[in-house]
C-alpha cells in the first residue's frame, strides 16, 4: 500500500461518514440510530458523522426490509457512493425481512438488493448493539489494512 | 401545466431533511411555493393484508411494528377492538398500566419531535438536549416493558407485565427530573426570540381550515380545535383521570410547539395520578383464541392525533379484515394548505410540524371511480409507473441493466 492510500485508509477508519436510509422500516430502528448519534451513546466519539448525500458517505446504514417501491432507489443510492463502500443492515427486518417476511410488497432483507457487509439484529437493534457493530466494522478495516 | 417561470423541484425519496422515504414535488416561482404534490408509498409493506393470514396474537405484534414511535398506540387500538369483539372485561389494573405506557410514549414522542423540529430550524443544540433527556423515559420504558421501543406489553385481555412498588418509586423520581427539564424547554420556547421569530406565522392553518381538512391531534389543537379522543371518547383509564385538553390560538408552527410542550406537563400529571391510584388485582384475563364474528371500530389518541382501527372477524382465530387510519394520513392534506404561498425554506419545518410518520401513513387506498373500483395487477402498476417516469424524462433502464 502506498503512502497516500495508507493515509486515506487511516482517515476512513478514524472518521467514517455514514448515510442513513430507511427502506421501509417501522421507524423504531431509525430512532435508535439517531439515539446512537445523540449525547447518551454519542457514536461521534468514533468519528462517525451523519451525512446528507451518498456521494460523501463511506458507510450506508440501512434500516428496514426492502419494499418494491424503494428497491430501485436503494440501488441507485448504493451506485452513487464512492468506492470503497460498506453497507450496514440495522434491525432484524433489514437482515432478513423479519416480521414483514411474506408481505406482498416486501422483497426481503437488504441483501436481496445490495451487498451487505455487516448485520446488526434486534427489533429494534439497541444503540449498544449498533455501537458494537460499528466498532466491529472498523476493526475489520484495520485488520485488512494490516494484511495488505 | 408547466408555464415558463414555474419551476419544479423534487425533494425525496432520499433527502437530508426527510427522515423517511417520501417524495414531494414542489412547484416554485422564485422562492415562493405555488403548490406541492406529495407522493407516498415508499414504506408500504402490506401489513393489513398480512394480518389476515396471522392469528390475533401475531397481528398484535405485527401492527405494533406499523410505526416504532407510536407502537403502543397501534397495538392498544387493535387490542381494544378485538376485546370489544370478544366482549371481555379487561382488569382495571391492566387498563392503568396500558394508559401509563401510553403517556410515556407520548412524552418520548413529543421530546423526539421537539428535537427534530430544532434540527429543522438549524438549532441542533436543542436536538442534542432533548434527545439526552428523552433517555430518562427510554430507561423507564426499558425497565417496565423489557424493550426500548416496540414494547410488546399488550396482550389480548390485559397486559403482560406488572409494575412493582420499586417501579413506582423510579417513575415518580424520574418525573421530578423531567418536570424540571420540561419547564426549562417551555421557558426557552416562550422567551427565546430566535425560536419565536422563526416559528411564528409559519405554516398557518386557520380554525376553519383545520375543521375542513380534518386535521387531528396537536395540529388541530394548535388551531383551536379542542379534539382529543382521550376526552371525547375515553378509553383505557382516561375516564378516571383529571386532565385538560390543551389548545392554542396561534394556528402556526409556534402554536404546535406550545401545544406539545404543554401536553408534556399534562402527561406528567396523568402519570402521577395513575401511579398513585393504580388498583390492585390481576393484570390479564384469558381470552379464547377464536374471536366471535362481528366488527368493531376502535379510536385512540396517539401522540400525533386520532388513530382508528377497524377489525372484522369471521369467528375463526384470524381476522377477516383489519383497516388502519393513522393520524398522519389525516394531517397530510393540511400540509398542502400550510405550504401554499410560503417560502421554500419553510418547507422542512412545516412538514416536520405535523410530526409526520410515513410508515404509519403508507396504507393502500383504492380509488373508486363512478364505474366502480378497479384492480390493477402489481406488474401492470409497476410498468405504468416506469412509463410515467419515462414520459417525464426519468429513465432508469440503462442503469438497471448495469446493476443487474
Ligand atoms: S427490525 Fe423491528 S424495529 Fe427495526 S425496523 Fe424492523 S420491525 Fe421495526
């Protein structure tokens, strides 16, 4: 790995920018994600920053199952993100469809539309679980860096 | 349709100002909003249909997940309808516990709203403050019910968990702390000039308009319409509790803020009354799995307004039909009125002011023409929408090929 790549990767690990997208969730996972960003849990201490556009984001945080209407949008948002990109599925229904499995407008979990790097189960996933997941993701990046 | 100086901008489905996927198409002239088209349905999952394939008990948990913010509202509303069908008498203690959780939910929802509203007007400190204080309530909900959101405390015929004296003490202590914080927020909202200036006169909805457009909840109450199911048609334990329906005559976003803040104080007093007067006794009764045939309609005052559930049963253990009318659907028409002739910059806060919840709202609506209702197959509907977008110059065929 060249020096520039090293610095870029270091920056990525120390401050991953996230984009939050609700692809048909019941809102509970969404409020838990926001709770994770606010003072009690304060995930910003890991440098995590919520961004408004996919072009700025490294990590796409998805909650909820994929509804047919949102599917194309989700793929487009994923397309627009710059490489390397990671997708985190928050909540049971983002992982597998959860309670909504079998509903006529549901395609399934996030992985039926786009590749997912990390699954955080829970209905809703508690802020503690979300923090645990994010830290694991960052650790795996660090390991990757070590190997290369 | 498009004249030369009219300009359309799309907002959504993914947009920093929106927390859920929905899409607005705004017609502008300069900075002035001429009209708004709202497109919903990104969150439509088909819950009502799914209810018909599950038992009543399963439905309760499914309906709770219509919306995570007012989950208790939906499950209680449904359970009330089922209990009416089964003609069971729910124990007093269970009703008190339900009401208690309902008021906690209202507090957490209004706190959440206050933070989001602060965020939309660029006052992020308020967001961080309110969300920090909201954790007090979340802790109580977690101890009482076992989960922070989607409490799952209801069951048909009562509730699943009892409260102990220890819990009561904790609740009363937390209420002290919250009261202090709420008074502080009321002080900010009524004295801080930036907030007053930013919110006053924005998103006007007069008394007549609120009645005509059938606004509900705090949106209606801020326009002086004293409508509150808790008072008009008392359910659970509200008949035995003393409280006021808060109204305001500002008719704007500022009024809606004041109404919600004052409702917080009312909720505190309701909770204190409940905790101090909760009767002893069992917390649930057994209800047979098969519910007698019939139909029932149940109303509930959710934090956002009146929630209505309709249940029809056919004598089996699965309902024949479940219909949900969530408060945001009633309020969303008013948003069009509020945004008309306003500045574009007011849009986020005006939309946020009704405290919209689109996962509640995205129910299926069949339009009946004079010739009768028509049924469209899913694939036809999809093709139609693709054609519609193509006609308007948006074409994803290439992109889809690339992604496939
Ligand atoms: S996992 Fe549960 S809480 Fe989260 S969005 Fe799905 S249904 Fe809601």
